[in-house]
């Protein structure tokens, strides 16, 4: 048991080992709770490659967005408790299956155990896949252990962040975290095989009806990084979950909205990045959280 202040929430609650439940915002105990560990083919091309990314989905979340597509595990307990040694074995299994990397999804609340599991270098890069709502102090636990950071930058609008994720300080926290990530791993490096070796990919999901938020995110990336520094991934896959009462969020992105943001991104001058096709908005891209590989 330990008093947890690992994330920006700083709940100061006691989190117990070997339990699925916790009293903090993330609502999980101390021992990692994993819902799926398998090759994943739906990340950005330099991450998924041809063989897939060795992706491990952790349960619980310190953000709890009202539109979360993975709400089955971010809010539920649909996972299996695994020790640090078992986590290491999961890494080995995925590498043996041909994974281009080990991709740790939403592991913020287990960052201490993740750091312990990476005490020895892996033969493939480690990807830390996060909502962006991270403490810079906790991120230092991953220095020299993670080669690729894959953070979201969900909001530049504090009012929106408060309403949709109960995180009115999200933009300030996430931008500081992203700068810490870049400081740790430096400019991105993609090998001749098209697979990323190191670097930062900043993701942003366009929310229907909130285009100004997206434009401010694009502005921040443009103002804080030069060509060759980071990759910006603009995502159009928003899919309604029927969990929120916001009319905008109960529909997919329109063609007009998509084209407006696409033009804004092109005009910004950001050249290193990806734009999802509008057809990516589908529940087909949400994997089954059925304890595969755990």
C-alpha cells in the first residue's frame, strides 16, 4: 500500500496491491490491471508497421473523458492483475510474436510498476501511450527506459477540459508533460524500414463542434516545435459513445468540419505528421478487451 500522488490529480489516497479497486480518481489498486496484450495494427504507420505494435491496454484512467471509446476498461475492471515479473513476460511474448515495439496504453496510474518492469532494455523500442495528463516528476521515472512517447493533446480550451474530463488544468499540465517527453527522447528518428526508433508523436482527436479547440492545439504545436522535432497526428476517428449529454458529441465529425481543420493544418506549416481519413470513425477500430495475451 502507498499514498498515491503519481498523477496531477494528487488524490493522496491509499492504493493497495493485488486489488482491482481503488479510491482514487483512476479507481484501481496498485498492481497493474491489464485488459489485453496483442499485436495492434491501427496505430500510426511508424508504430504499427507491417507486423503490428505489441500493445498492452491497462485498466483505469486518471482522465475519464465523457466520450472515451475505451470506457469498457477505463471505467470498468475488465482486466487481470499482473505482477511486474508477469508484465515482463508479456513483453517477451509480444516480441516473440514479431512486435515492432512494446506499446503501453494508459499506464499513468501504474507508472511506478512500469518503470520497474523496464529495468533491463528491451530489443525493441518502448512506446508510452498516454492521455497527456501526466506529472513531469512521474515521467522522470521513465527516462532512458521509454524511447517513444505517444501523448494526446486533447484540449487547449480549459473550460472544455473541465466539462468533458474534469481537468480544468489539462492544457497547462499536458503541454509541460509533452515538453518533458521531448526533452527526454529528442527529435524523432524513423529507420529505413519506416519504423520509428525514438521520438514524440503528439495526437489530437478532433471533437465535432469544437474546432476552435483543435485550432489552438495546432497553434501550440506550431509555436513550440520546429520541422523535424515531433510528429503531429490529427485524428478524425471520433465515434459517439452515448455517454454524454452534449449534442455535438453525439455525432461524428462532418465532412465540412474535417475539411476546415485539414486546411487549417496545411496553412499552419506543420509538415511532419499524419491526418486520419474521415472513414476512420468506426467502432470497428476498438479492440475487444477480452484478456487476450494476459
